[in-house]
């Protein structure tokens, strides 16, 4: 429970209307009721403002006049909402200390303020920084270091690696598993030992069931502030520049180097041993087969269409080269053909 | 062991031949031997009927005359087979009750007939309905509710959410992890607290290592009867209509609304904040970038071809717009160019 | 610590220079320092040879003359490197025997030399061969058999199946979960019991968070020497021929038959009920919708391009069939139109 006036003060925002209104929970504009705080941060939702039953709405200057209820006005409403939501968040139960069921090697160093969930197993020579919280059933392998104020949810596996401060790793993620390295022999494949580490910077977030392999020799590197969604696969010796965002189901092959402040949309695939510049955005499900040297937005793939049309199009695609060769012979197409 | 006559009675089917034959196991037509029950439900396998060594075959009316052995004749042979197979299924060992190694908060309510596997951890305020079975090493977070007759296999993580009756969740699935929400700031990204739940209807199936995130504010919703295969990623605030089927490796971005009775084939990607009508089928690996308002089958992607041809085609594709622009200038293509 | 002379002897290699040099660790050519062993196995890295500070370099005959430091010369430098790296690998802590926290059914047979990690649970009728090592928190379901000299890392789930010798399964992998089988009914879907097994040959490697489902009736089959990367989904009744390599994020639908010595690059999708010949390579993110009967390299997908061009190209693709129909009418394109 927080009053409008108090919340506005905490957000560094102005407000119009009654500052004594008490806010008990958060809701979307369309679903909010009495006592709810809501927000307007995208034009897409502007249509719900006039009829909202929220008790107060966080919004920008341009929408304040049209707000039918108490308005909390600030420059970046989405950022202010994020701060406000933090107040209403029900934190999971982190009991301070090490649960009695935890199995810890005597050589582990756990700093003050940590919480280690039930059934978690921590091998030797592990270092865990202040106030870091490990959920239930995690496994932290020999020699791993984890910084301060990290959160590892239930069921995280860190086999090898050095993890920075304020890192969040979600359930089912596997960090530091052996990379996929084999030598081709005449009659099969020989495994190449994977000796490298995984180094994860500060303020990184890693999604549920994502995998980040250890390097073959040099480490796999995840820069500060990188945000990785669920089910992302990052192979050995990949380098991700700081503050790059990687959406769900992306796969990045070995030794690819991704710049800083990039955005990889869902399902993107990156071939190994290439380089992507800073500030590159790749749209959903695109396949990157060569280096990208300039900032910008890049895409591959074909548009969704009715299957009957797609079948005809697919046939045309199979003959595309032949068609154009035929047209070119007749001199009908100019240029680089 | 069941006799043909008894099985036919249980399936509501007729049979031809000897009703006293005893059936000990299930096998495919081509691999069946003495004592085996088999079935024919797809024309693809009809060629194996004449030479099968099964002792009895479940099949439809049109195939009965050609069955060289005892025929169990019914309208929907695949459905009847599913029922018959249930009789031969070796259920995993579910020992009733709570394994002594389980760590349960005293505030947890577990109804009668439940089975809770070894090393499972259940936090406070959890409610688990009658006859529900949790495998080994599951984690059920604070406040989660699970209905009756559910099966959660070994290693399932439910961080938050309300799960209906008769829901099956396979190993490694993560339900209710925080959605991927960040506010862009000048120098990086700020995490947006994820406050919403995950609501999963009745008769839902969720595959191994699939992930379903909790909503940002409103819940993520999975309708009754939805079937989700392995390694599917469902982002925050996605809504899936009832009885929709989602094959392996599908990724659905945040706030996408999928209709009822849809079928998403393997590897499909759905962009966020769009809407797909009921009864829409999307073929494998298609990318859906805009709303689909009518029932039907939709596709994207290009056909598989020899790599040498594909390389030429890829070059043509890069110049496709230019080619057609050039052709259009010469007045050779009519229509919407 | 190993001397050059001793290492060369172990590798069956010749060396030039001082055989008494001691090698303490492995590093890449560009990062190596005093006491480091390095290697040159790809022309891409040749530029680093002249300036390397390594104490010795494994390389091929053609590079020996240009090696500024002690050269260890052999026919297949990458293979020799793999053997050398084995000497420097820090093996994870495998404590022999069964950790006291392990929960094992009395009917389990565990051969000599095994190591079973903390909190692992093993159900009845399981057989585990000599010198096999199971990591922390694994689950091995009733009736599973695992061969000799296998390594299952922390958090592996094997629900059903028979696993050969020298198999490596990485963290979070789920083997033998029920396949995705449902019968369409008028008002939804009925589950088809999954009765088949998973049979995994010798020398197989399975990546982190990969899933291999059990068969519906006949087993799912993974041939000897198959190497599977992270986050790969293999559906029920898939058959993978020996020594085939499957990169990350590949999805293979039910009953697909993949030949021997194939290579599926990252993100490839294979439709069900088709057959791929031996020695077929599929390039990254391709979708295989029909059988491939001849060895060779195959591809689908479109090249990455700037988004502005891609948008224009996507529009052209939507009209591709119409354009060519229009051109054909005017007699401008010859051939199969």
C-alpha cells in the first residue's frame, strides 16, 4: 500500500489530483479497478485510458490532460512503471542462510547475506559473493565463482565459469557445459577436450533452459548488461558485447562475435566464426551467414502466406535462377545479372 | 493379458475370428509376432497388413476383409488403439504418499491419493489436488496451485501459476519463470518486474524442456486441452485458445494471442502482440509476422534444394526487387508492380 | 607438466627444436605465453603463427618451416591437439562410489568403478555398467540400462531407455520422455500411450537441454557415434544413422529416418515420416520437407539483407507466382513455366 503522493515522490514524478489515494496493486488500464495503479507507455494502449477504472495512472506529459483519474506524470512512463512495480512485487521466499539439506564442499566460500535453497549442491573451490541467492536444486561445479547480489532460480546448473554481480539466471539454464567440439576421423569423430571457461559480466540476465557452453581454450564471453531470453543456445567461444539483447530460441554457433547494443529477435540463427558490429538489429528467425560490418537492421526469411500460394511460390523459387537466366538471355533484365 | 473378445467389448468394437486369443503386448504390423495386438490407422501402413504376424489387428471397416488374422473392427481405429494401448502401458512406479526425502512447507495442502517423488521441494501456500503425482526432484514455488489427477514428471519446475486438472507436464519444463521485460535506458536495460501469473487449463500437456513464462501484469493463459510438445517457448502474456496443438521447438513471443483448435507445426515462430484466429494451421518453421484473421493453412519459408542451386537462388533473391523493377520499367509485367 | 619430447612420443609425432621444454598449459596461438602448448589446424589462424609466444606448436608438415618456436609435427594436427588437450584437462571431481545422499532402489545393479553424484535418484531394475559416472541430481527411471564408461553430467533425466557404452549426456538433457502422440477427436485430443523405448548406441554424445523421446511402439534409435549438440529435439521413433552429427537447436519430427555420416547444421528442421540418405549435409536453419535420396549438401532459406531491401523483397515474393505467370503469358520465359 502506497499513496499517490509518496509514490510520485519516489519516482521523481509530478501528479495531478488527490495525492492521498492509496494504491494496493498494479493492473493494466483495461483491467484495473479501485485501488489499482496502472500505466500508459505505448500508444497501442491509449484507447483504454478514457475508460480505465484505475485509481491512478503513470503516464507522459502528452497524455496527462486526457487522464480521467489521478495522473502520475513523468518523462519515461515505462521506466517509472518498472520502479513502481518493484514496490508491489511479491518476492519469492528467500530464507537467509544455507538450507540444512544443501551439500557444500568444505572449501566453498559463501559470503554474508547469501541464501542457498534446499537440495542445492556446491562443489569445492566455489566462491559466492554477498547477498547472492541460489534457488532449490541448483548445482554449482568445482571452481565456479559467482558475484554479489545474484539470483539463480531453482534448478540452475553452473558447471564451470566466473559470473559477475547482479546476474540473474533462470530455472533450467545450463552454464559452462562442454562445447560441441569433435575432430573428424575416417570412421567417426573424436572428442576435443573443452578447457575454456565462461565469463559472464555484471547485470546479465539468462533465461530459463538457455545454455551457454564453456570455451574450447579461450573463454566464452558474455558482456555486462547482456539480456538473454529463454531457450537460447550460445556455443563455445562466442563473444557477446555489452547490453546486447537476445530473444527466445536464438542459436549462436561457435566463435561468433556479436557486438554491443545489438538486438537479436526470437529464433535468429548465427553461423559460427563471423562478426557482427555494434548496434545491429536482426529481425525474427533470420539466419546470419556472413559478418555484418555496419549498424542497422537486417532480415532474412519469407513472408507468411496462405499455403496454396506458398506452394506455388516454392515451385517458382526452385526455378528462380533458371527463369532469370532465361529472361537475361532475351535481354529483358538489366544490371548485375 | 487380455482376450480379443474382452478387448473388443472394452473398445465397443466388433471382431471377426477367434475371441479367445490372448493378447500379451502391442507391436507395429511389420514387427508383430504371436500374441501381439497391432493396428492399422493410416493408409501408409496398409502394405504391411497382408503379411503381419500379429494375433489381432484393430482396423476400420474397409480393411477388415483384407485382414489375414483376427480383426477388431471399429470406426476410429487410432482412437481405439489409444484405448487398447492404455491397457498395456507400464506405468512408472508411483508410490502413493510423500517420499521421506521431500521437503514440504508446513502450509502446503496435499489432497488424498497424491504421490510426491523423492527430493521434490514444495514451498508455502501450495495446493495440490487429489491423485496428482509429482515425480522426483520437482520444485513447486510458493503459492502455486495444481489440480487433480495431474502428472508432473521428474524435474519439473513450477515457479508460479495455477494449473488445472489432468494436466501432464514433462521433465525439464519450467512454468512461471519471469517474462523477458526490460526498459531501454540510455546506457542499458532496466528490468521490469513480472507480477502476472500463468493459468493453465484442464487436460493440458506440456513437453519436456518447454518454458511458459508468467505474465507481466495480466496472466499468461493456456486454454483447456492445449497440447504442447518439447522445447516450446511461450513468452509472457501469450494466450493460447483451447485444444490448440503446438509442436516441438515453436517460439511464441510476448502477448501473442493464438486461437482455439490451431495447429502450429514444429519450429514455427510467432511475433509478439498479434492475433491468430481459431482453426489456423501454420506449417513447419514458418514465421508469423502479422495477425491472421481467417481459418486456413499458412506457410512461409523456401523449399529445400541442392546447395549449389540454393547459392544461385540466394543471389537472385538479393536482386529480386531490382530485377522486377527493371522488368516493370520495360512494361513486361502487369498488375500490382 | 609434460616435455615436448614426451608429448611428441605420446602423439606419435616428430618435433623440431628443444625436446626438454616443459609445457604447463594449452593456449591459442594469439594468447599463448611461456610454457604454453598451442596448435595450428586451420588456415584461418595461420596469420598468428609468426608472432606466437607459445613454447611449442602442434602443426602439419607444411607449416613446420614457418614455426618460430618448437614445432610438434604430425599429419592431423587437430586430432593430435585433441589428444594433447586430454592431458591438460582438469577432470571434474568424480568421487568413486555412491554419494550417501543418493536414493537407489535395492534392485539396482551398479557395477564396479561407478560414481553416483549427490541427490541422484535411481529407480528399480536399473543396470549401470562399469566405471560409469552420474553427476549430481540425475534421475534414472525404472528399467533403464546404462553401459560402461558413460558420463551423465549433473541434472540429466533418463525416464526410459537403453544406453550404450562411452555415452556422454550433458546437463538438462531429457531422454525417454513420452512422445507427442494424440488422436484427434471431435472436441479435442486423446493421448496415445507411448510404449516404445529409446535405444542409444555406443560413443554417442547428447548436448545440454536436448530431448529424445521414447517411441510410440517401436523404439527411437540413435546409432553408434552420433554426436548431438545442445537444445536438439528428437521426436518419437526417429532413427539416426551412425556417426551423424547434429548441431544445436535442430528439431527432428516423429518417425524421420536420418542416414549415417550426415551433418545437420544448427537450427535445421526435419519433417516427420521422411528419409534422408547417408552422407547428406543440411546447412543451417534449412527445413527438410521431403525425403533426400542422394548424398550431397542441401539448403533452404533466404540470405540475410538490410531490412529495407528485405521488406521490398518480401512483397515481391508474395507476388512471385503472379509475376511469372504474367511474364509467361507474354512468352518471355522459356522452359518449365
